[in-house]
């Protein structure tokens, strides 16, 4: 028993050390690349300049694998349409804000306008013609997002929007916002849900980075033209069902990361035969 306790303490110490090393390297990588690539980035045309943020995202995932022992496995890329579309990832972690970037041809993000005021970072964002909005008035912000997105979609861009808005713990009840429903109805393009449980390995509001394999999948596109109610029902049901399957797989994997209470509760529901949850009323 003493040996087992020692091993657990040793494993925790190594986890903390690797997490610290990764976090330091992650931010250093960001700062160094911003400094090194800034002249090239702002001289190149917008589309060609995409190699800078995509290289940063890829190198960050590489650091995550080498330093934290966490590998990314992203499948379903064949489900991405050739033309404009909306990509709707589950939002659990900072991981899902960077992991898909290398796979998306010409990403378009809706973001808080305050981010564009940050020196250098804001300039990077403006270069890529994102959609900054004032979140003080949700209805006004949504109208602006739809108007600008209409124009950007003419350039065959892929709009990235997180349907739940803010990061939520793995296994938590769905909390999908109405914004994506209105964007779907107004823009008339396919929506590609993206399922994953990255929050188990890169938890929100914590510095620990757990080793393992983060699996994510681009699900089959939801075609345009459905009613708002039918679209929302499909988006929630298909995304949550895929996330449930990934949660079960991750929980059963060797060396599984610690599971938050939300994940444990959802696993008990799955074992009891409770299907993927619909959006609460």
C-alpha cells in the first residue's frame, strides 16, 4: 500500500510538472511567433497570411503532445462542405478554440469587439476580417453578426460559432443559445456540428493538462432549409449523442483523466439507458 501511495504522489508531481512546463511553453510559443511572424503576416495578403495562425495552432498542439502527453485525433473532415458553412463545435476548453483551425480553410469568428483593442493581438484579428460585436445588446449584436456574415460568406468562408456560448464542463446539461438557430435560418448554409470531450484533458479554469488522446469528430452536416425548431432539435441531439459516446470511451480508456461530477452523473444516466438529452425548455 505504501508503494501505491508513493506512486500516486509521484504521478501527481509529474502531472503538475508537465502541466507547468507546457503552460509556460504554450505562452512563450505564442509570444515568440507573434514577434517573429508579425512583419510577414501583415505584408502578405489575408488568405496567404493564414499560415501564421495555423502554424501557431499546429505547433501548440505539438507542444501539448510532447510536453503534456496529450495527442489530438480529429476525424470527420470529409463532412466539411466545399463552400461556405457554419461549424458548431462543443465548447469545453481553450483546446477547442485552436485545435480545428489548421483544418479549416478560411475561418471566420464572431468575437467581442474588446479583443480587437488588444495591441498586436487585435491587429491580427482585424487582419483576418473577423466579426467583432458589442455584447451589451444581444439582439443588436446578432443583427450585426448576420449582416457581416452574409458578406463574408460570399468569400466561401467557414463561420465558427460555439452554440452554448461559454465553456461548459463535460457531461453538463445542454445549454444551446438561440443565436446559432437564427444564423442558420438567415444565412442558408449547412451547419457542421463538432463533438469532443476535450474538457476532460484540458479543463476550464485549471492549469492541469491530463495525458491521453483527445478525440474530436466533425459530424455530418445539417442541411439548410429546416425549420428553426427542427434544426435546433437535430443540432442538440446529434451533438450530445456523439459527445456521450466519446465520454464513455474516454472514461473506459487506460489511464483515464479524473472525471468531474457532471461527467460522472451523465455516465450514470447513460448506464441507466437515458438517451442524449434535449435542450431544456
